[in-house]
């Protein structure tokens, strides 16, 4: 279901020997250019207000001090992120796709702009489907954050857990089938955030983005939160079946605490399952390259679901140790930590290097770990908890297998490492595998 497919419908028929064309109303193109004599709208907001459904707004190069709210299917296209700039200094967001107040909102395109200096998110999308966010630069947002106090003054009530990051650079709340592609996201509190305060968050595609130097939080986060005050549900909706594919994620969370990619179901009833982290380059982040966390299992409380997440074909290197209750003994590529049992976690075809601990498991349940290059030289696999770890068919860095000279180790109880591979997995990625900005 694409924007272009919806823009026009053409039918033809032959009646009494005549060819009759019946055409739907064609989508219009509106322009924005504050230059004198341009015959365009002088502000983006005015053009958006004047646009009809499925219209396109073309924005000329220049700097626009605006907070744009989109409430209809439409395209918002700049002249390129180097020349079309939305400077939202002192304003809530740069662009807000508001499906929360406009039920059923679909088919929005946001492309070709820099969005910077907003108090909260650069781009916020709520309860919408088939939105495309592409080829933008989202930078230096979350300006209302008081990090030392973990507060974000004036943030909307529906954002229940954003006091420590003001929503990050790009925030998808209760969205489905949204694509975030080929963007650069940097210098925000955190990078790209998917949450479920206002509805289920599923089947979104986060691909080919460069997410770097977001100092206080993760590069890409999938987090199940408590419902907003306006929500019809009293239980978390869930963040599930999302796809994090071919991104470059580096140097996030170096001042605060942030993993490269984080999947979180922190408390009772939270749901973060079936998500796929595939083909990414994840390097030099403050916490582990990929972190899965759950921190609470209150007796009689609604169950947590962190099952069925897939971490596959990534290059992971040089990340930090996890901290607090999810602490790892040293720098870590992948950390799976949970109070409640986790099942069907699949970790395969990754190359992990320059880490003291390549993969750490600290959870009841079971995990499969196959066809990885575990090259850190320390612990290739370390089971700190009560789980069962099936870690056969991995390459531990030398032909002799785990624990031999020059190889990574397999430590902890209930770890099956044999049979292992005597040579590296050639299908595993290198540092330059994903598309890079």
C-alpha cells in the first residue's frame, strides 16, 4: 500500500463507440518558498494546512522555524537534508505525524530535510500506518531534557516513560508498517525509539540509517512501556515483529547509558517479542552492542513476553559492559538479561570481536546460539544464570574449539558448545556490510 498507488485511479470504458475516461481527483503539488515572487506558500505549516489528502508539499532550500503537525495522508519533501532545514528551537517537535488525534492516519512521506533543535523529538509519529521517513538528518533535538534530574519539562502526557530522553531523535509510538530508511540520526539524547504507550507497535522497518553519537541513550530502542492515560488498555500493548536491518549504529550512550540496539520489556505485562536485528554494524556504544532486558517478575502480575527475538548476521565490536542489575563482567557484544524466562532467542551468523564477553546470558529459559564468529578472545559464551544455552556450531577463533590456546571460551553451567566449527563462518558480515551514510 504505497502513497503513489493511492494518488490517482484511472478507469476507461467504451460507451456507444466513444472512449470515456473517468479520473479521480489528481493529487496536487504545493510549493513552499519564502522568496519574494515565488508564488509559493511562505511557511510549511500554511502549505500543509492548504493541502488535501495525498497532496505533495515541495519545500525549497532554506531554514524554517516551525513545528509541523501532519493530520492527513500527504508527502512533505525538502530539497535535500543539506539545504532544507526545519529549526524547531523552542518548539515541541520539528514534525509530528498525529495519528493519535486523527484515527486511521496512513500514507505520510517525510523526506529530504534536516530537523533540529526541538524541545522533544525531531520527528514524532503516533498511531499511524505506512508512514515513510527517509533521507533526513535528525540532529540535536531533546533540548528540554534535564538529564541529571531525569525530567523532560512539558512532555506530552501520552509519553509515559520519556523523562530521561524527551523521546529521542525519531520516535514511533503505536505505529504499524512504518519505514524509517536512509536517515542520519545524531546528537540527540537517543537515536530511534519504538514504543507502545498508545497502541500496539509492530511490523515497522528501520533500515539503512546511520545512528551515531546520541550520547545519553541507545542508538535504536524497542521498548514496551506502560499505557498512556488516554489508552483504552490497562496493560502494555507490545512492541513486536519489528525489523532493524542494515543500519550503522555507533558511539551512542557514551555519556549516559545506551546500547547499540536495545530491546526492553522492563516490568510486569510488558511485551517485546519477535523482533529481528539483522545485518547491522554495531560498534563502540556505551552499553553492549545488543541488550535485551527485563527487570521485574512480581508474583501474580501479568506475564512478560520477550520470546522469539532474533539477532542475526550483525558485526558487533568494541561496545561497553552492561550495568546495574543487568551487569556483565566486562565489555559485551550481546547481553540477554531477564528475571522471567526467555525462550526462542536466536543468535546466529554474527561476527563479534573486540569484546571481553561476546554473548552473555543471565535469565531463566533457553537460548540458541549457532554459526557465529566469536572472536573476542575472552568468553565467547558466558551463562551467568539458570538458562540452557545451546551453543553448538560456532567458531571460537581457532580450530581447537573453546578453551584451547587462542580460542574464546564457553563458560557457565548448561552450555553446550560441541560440536564447534574449525574455521570462521564466511557468511558472517564485516564492518562494511550494511549500507552506510
